[in-house]
C-alpha cells in the first residue's frame, strides 16, 4: 500500500488509530473536522472532512454529519493536516542503529522523502530495508560515494563507476570537486549515456559553458556558485534557462 503524502498534527492515540488502519490492509477512513493547510495559498480550510480510500485521499470537503459507514472515523477537531515534507540534502549516519533513529525522527516530523548527498554503496541495503512495500519510512533518493579532486580516474574507471551506479539503482551522482576539466567531461559524457543525473558543488576549475551544458541537475550550496560576483548574474540566468535546481 502506498503511504499517504500527508502529516497529521494529532495526539498519539489518533496516530495509533491511523497506523492500525494502514496495517489493516488499507482500511478506508475519514478524518473529520480538521483544518487543511494546502501550501498553495495562505488560506487555511477549516472544518474539512478528508476521505481516504485505498490508501489515497479521495476527497476533501466541508465537514458533514454523515456517519461514513464502514470507515474508520478520526476526529481532527482542533488539529491540522498538510502535505508531507522532503529534505533535499541529507548526510546519513555511519551505523544501522543511528540510521534507524534518524529515519524515525524524520517520519514523526512529517518528512517522507530524503535525498542523500554523502553516498555509500551500502546505502542500497538501507533502501531495501526502509523502502520495502510494507514500510512506512521516508523514501530514499541515493547517490554512490561522492567524486572529489583527490580521485584520479582513468576513462575505464569512470565508465565502471557510472555504469555500476546506474545498474545498482542509484538515483544520481554527487560531485564534491573534480580533478580537472577532462575528468569532468568524462563523467558528463557517461552520465548522459547512462541517463544518470549529476548533482553537487559548483566546480571552480571547469568553464561555465561546460557546466551549464552538462548533466548537472542541481547545485548544492551557494559558495562555489557565488564565489565570483562578476559572474553571478550570468550564472543565475543560465540556471533559469536550464531549469537547474539550487539546494542552498
């Protein structure tokens, strides 16, 4: 069952009822008299009934007196409901115990998507654990170990890295820094070949023209990007034209 993309500001007892319904093969339910924060306007929709069928929100409407036959009814009076959150730049801990605590911490704070920017090959095991079909934990978007200027890749090693990353199921490649322009071009060419996006720091030793025509889909942090004030306006224009994201 797909988890609901919502978070509830409810009491422990209500959350327990909600989780029991999810476990009970996706029992249909309604959250009555709740205030909805849409995140598309500044207006809060008060006294709403949120009907959930087959694990998905089927309707949101002004609260009714209906008994909602055969459905679990949750009283949301005085509470709020809103879309879930995502953390777009996460560094995972080193061991399983801390990872479990971290995942639970994010979940209880309404975060249902995590994008890892300090990757490791073993993180695939964590995705198998936390993103199986019965899990309610945040969805993981993973990168392999990051590339840095300290790595002296041969052309064959670049292809092996990118190919292995793609076939293993990673979502993108992270560049901390890059040794030289030739190495950057090698990774860019192969990331396009294997359809694996690049994310990371803005490389200081690669011409802007190459960067903005590369497979970069997002820049992490603002330091490298804004390090040369005379270039910043042109860079921002390129970012707009290429629909590149910035994760500050």
